[in-house]
C-alpha cells in the first residue's frame, strides 16, 4: 500500500527500549506513514514485541531475518519500503512528536533529497520521552538549506550540528537511493559511507535547527581491532570518494579527520593494554604516511598529529580547543 513515509527501524535485542521508540512514532502529528520493523535475529523477546505491536496498528509491519547486522536490516527495509520518503530511526532512540511533519513540510517546500534534524545525544541511562518536548507552531519551522556544494563541504568537514555522518533522523527521497544500499561488510561507519554516496551523487539538504532526534548513547562498540578496522575502511572510502570527485579540499580534511581518529585509537590501545589494537594502529599509521593524500595535509596539522602520537594529553587539549573554536563559528 502506497504511503508518503516509510520509517525503517532495525531491531536487535533492544526489547527494553522498543516501547519508547514506537510510542514516539505513534504520537506523531503526521500520520501518513508505515513502520517497518526489521528484526535482525533478536533473542531477547524483541521479535515477539514487534509482532504484538503490529497487531495493534495496521501501519506496522515486521520483517524477520537471521542475524546479519544493522546494514543488512536497513537494506531489507529499503527493499520493502513503499513510501516516497525513507526515514531512518534506531530502535533505542525516540523522536519529537512533530518531527515527521516538520521534515515532510520542509522536503515538499524545498524539493530536497535529504531532510535532517539535529541530534540530542543523551547519556546512557538518561531518558527523554517525547512529551518532554514543546509543541511548536508550524510557522516556526524554517530550515537551513544546503545546496550540493555546501552539503559536500559540511559533510566532509563534519558539521557538528546536523551530524551528516549519522543516518538517524534523516528523511531521504526514496527514488534517490533506489539502487544504493548500506555496505554489509562494515560493522561501524556504514551510515557515514551511505550518506557520503548520496551526497556526492548530488543531494541537496534541508536541516531543521531543532534537536528533535534523541540519540541514546547505549550502543558504544568500544575500541577493538574489528570496530576500528571498519571505521578505517569507511573513512578511507570517504577520502577516496572525495578525491575521485575532484573535491581536493574536502578530501584533505577527511584525511585529517582520519588521522585524528588514529591518534585516539592509539591512545585507547595503550590505556586498555590491547596489544593487537596497538599493532594494528601502528601499521595503518605507517601505511597512511605513504599515501599521496597524507602529503597534502598542511604542516601544522601534521605537527598536531605527531604530538598526539607521543603526548596525548596535550593533543587532547588542542583538539578540544579546535572543536570549541569551529563550533562557535558554526553557531554564529
């Protein structure tokens, strides 16, 4: 059955959060949507909970599969979706009751490929239910428009407010991702790489300046060789994609962001006495220094990178200052 918005919710062992998540959708002021629960082999009763919810509302559909990971679950959702727009929501997150209506309105008025809201990143154990947010007059919904050139720049330079690297809270024109899928070989960073491909393919974006997507920090993967390898592959793909598309400035900045990640991984390997992680980071740092893109990073950033490798506390102070500085500029 045709609908305007397909809400794709991958589910894996998140039974304790499902009620909050689905209630935040059912309370939406916009109602022309379908909910697609893709249960990825849950073993905690999540699948049964999804089926029970589906019996209570005909807009809810449940797709079951063996455990393949979040990328495979989202891909199954894309393939099953009937909506003109796809909205991505994780099963332990919640959204403001007016979010779908606001994003849909901005999409229709601005004819964009992507509509996004800012994220509210809650701490583990902290809960903000949808009715904690104020109901606003529709006239207050003015978005910040990014044409494709500006969208690429904001994505590459890690816009801290829109968080273009995260898929949660993004409404995407279904037609624009008709043949695109999440990389099922990536355990981390799969959403960043997916959005990278959409944006570099020509997407424009409208951003609602509200923190109306509550991202629960309860799924931290920690620092392991597997998770760091996945993020490394993703970030390298972003660098290569920018280079291939003649976005030299964006490619260099993506390289710089990757170097910063490696500094953190090196420190975490040391703190956790993880010999395998330390050896892995040492290898990719040496490999990275041999790349042509690395040679294009300016000397000042290279010095900061080297400092991070030998004196992390001082590097962290400098990095925090740089983050504060760029954030203050964005807020002006």
